[in-house]
């Protein structure tokens, strides 16, 4: 069974992925390199037993690790930037 405990940073990367941000945008927002963002996303996939980023987001949503209502609200806010 996959390990489902995610670090705070892994959850942040997954959360912003669910909001529609690209790795480069997530890296800039969190003040980390794009490579580090990719490492966190790979760890998300491994720990959740997912096949890809979309699958990781779905598993996190269904397991309650991500909140769809918060994502919807923040996605609207993020989409209105710039």
C-alpha cells in the first residue's frame, strides 16, 4: 500500500497543481526551483500510488487531503492575477 503522508511542501505543490499552475509558476510562488517542484510532484505520485499529476490530484481530493471548495475559490483568485 502506498504511503499517504505527504509533507507540507508536497501538499502545497499538489494544491497549486490542482489550481492549474505549472511547475515553473509553483516554483516561483513558493520560492523554490522548478527542479525541486518536480521532485515534490514525483514524491506525491509515489506516496499516493498515482500514475500522473492528474491522478495525484484526484486521489488527494477523494482522500480529503485537498479541499475542492478551497481550490475553486483560490483558482478564481489566481486566475484574476496579472
